[in-house]
C-alpha cells in the first residue's frame, strides 16, 4: 500500500508524517488501523490526521477509526466521536462518505449511537 510493504515499522509511519506529503500520508491511517501494532498508538495517528488539510488524508483518518473499531474493539469515545460526527458534515464528499462508513463500523463493533446528521452520502 503506497510506500508501506510488509514489515513496516512505527518509525516508517513517523517518517512519512514528518515529510508531510499528502500522497504518502493518505496511506498512513489505513496501514496503522488495518493491522495495528498498538491500538493506542494507531488511534493517536488517526487523531493527528483527522483534521488534516488534505481531504484524502482526512477522510482516510476518519475511516481508520472504523477499522480500529473492528480490529481492536476499542476507541476513546470522548476523543473520536466528536471527530467522526464532525466529518459527517465535512465540506468534501470523500470525507463524508468515509465518516458514514466509520459510523457504521463503530456502531456495529462498539455499540455507539451517533447523533443523526443529514448527509448527501447515500
């Protein structure tokens, strides 16, 4: 996935974040959430990227919360729920779509109830 191959390390992720290139960053939330080496660290990475200026990075970070709900069964509700809820009304449809997917995964795997938000995402 992008520059990440089997055997990536936390340092590889931190290096990509430090470089700040959105074309690399967009992969970070996905790799850290699909097979998280440490659930808390992975959540922190997604939290750091959830308000990124680039829509693709931001959308994937929000989607990462859904993956983490499924792969780890845990998220910090007080920190994650406001970000995912806000992403449901993001100005970018990609972000809104991934937020809807994250809500579905989080609701299913963690039992959270999100506030109803009218969205143009079907």
